[in-house]
C-alpha cells in the first residue's frame, strides 16, 4: 500500500537576487514498509525533500500525501500533531538532550505528548538496538554510534509509521555506519515501519530496498542504469546487512507490529 506520495512538489528559495530551485517537480510514491535511500550530491535537494515529506517546511507548489492525507490541507496545529504521531526524525547531529540520561531522552517525545511509555515496547526497541546497559548514562558518556542508537530509539518510541533519517550515519565511522543503517533496517522490518534515509555513503545506500537519486531538485536516472523506480529488495547483500546487525547486537525483538496509537 502506498504510504507517501508527492505530487508536483516544488520548493524555491530566494537567496538575495537569486532563486534556488531546491525541489523542481518531484513526484514519488513510496510503499508501506519500504526502505528507501535518497542519494545525491550536496545541494541536490535531499534535506529539502525530507523536510517537505515530514511537514517541517511547506512547498512552494505541489503537495505531500501521507496515507492519502494531504499535508497542505492541514492547519498548522493539526499538522504538528499529525507529524508527532506518524513521523520519527533522525538527524546527523544526534540532538540528544545533554542533561537527560539515555532513558529520559528516549521517552521525551512521549512525555511531551503527555503519554505513558509502553515499557514492553520500549524494551524491545532498546534490545534490538543493543543499548540496554546504557539507559542510566548521560549522552556525553556514549560513543557516536551509541548516541545515534539512542536517537533512533527516541524516534521509534512514539511508534511512528514513517522514519525520516537525514544522514544518520554522517558522523559515524564506516563500521558504525553500517551497523546503524542495518539497525534502522531491522527496526523497520520488526516494527513495520517505512524508512526514508538520506545518505552519501554508497555502502549504506546499497542496503536499501530502493535507491532514489536526486539531482538539481529532480528525481534522476542513475549512472549504470539504476533508475528511480529500481527496487533492490531481495538482493542477498541488502538482506544480510539487516539480519547481521540484529544478530551482532543480540536483537531479540519479535517481528510483530506494535499496537497503533489512537
Ligand atoms: N532555508 C534555505 N534558504 C535558502 N536556500 C536554501 C535553504 N535551504 C536549502 N537551500 C538551498 O536549496 C538547495 C538544496 O538544499 P538541501 O539542503 O536540500 O541540499 P542537500 O541535498 O540536503 O545537500 P547536503 O548533502 O549538503 O546536505 C541548496 O542549493 C541550498 O543552498
Ligand atoms: Mg542535507
């Protein structure tokens, strides 16, 4: 089932006298449960597209539909609530709150929404990510990879249907990058989530079910003939990466779907 769709999406910025066409007519459709890598050179429009998909910014033209619901048609408050309940963000800077311990950081989005944490579900996420023994520690005492895992746990804590990750491995070495990307993939499968991940790392991109290349604000054809619609699911490499990461971290979560929220 289609979960994310864009129609003629454009975003133009004015920088002084110049107009920058950050997105110049993007039409994509993403299926539920799909793990998509968004790739392209610096300035090609990747972050702009992710921000539009997550309703963090409004398009100049066109619309984003999430499960058929138009973001454009929502009022500001409505969009904020919709975003908080349906979309989890993971950024390159882990953005953990330094004065809160790891557990407090993970449940922060729930607290902000006045919700009681689902402890059994949280335990599953934390185990899958392999950070059970870090809950009482402050973020500054964790490695980059561990901080990013905590940030992923925080994004997952609200059981979002969609995870938008903007270069989540950008600050990690190559081993940690592969591990974190593998964990995102594992979580997507275990918790039935749709992941859209921006990356510069070809190895990380190869883990995805599908690679969406963007150039000058448009979905592009790739060198070597892999086009925007190419689905890579089922390739041995893509599958192994996810399952290896789960095994390495002692992941035990069962492949069930979390209860949906209201
Ligand atoms: N708030 C803004 N105001 C003006 N121009 C902007 C703004 N945000 C982005 N742009 C411009 O839009 C274009 C696309 O930017 P975007 O951040 O989406 O690129 P990107 O693909 O994420 O690049 P990177 O890989 O470096 O993160 C760039 O030319 C950028 O300068
Ligand atoms: Mg960017």
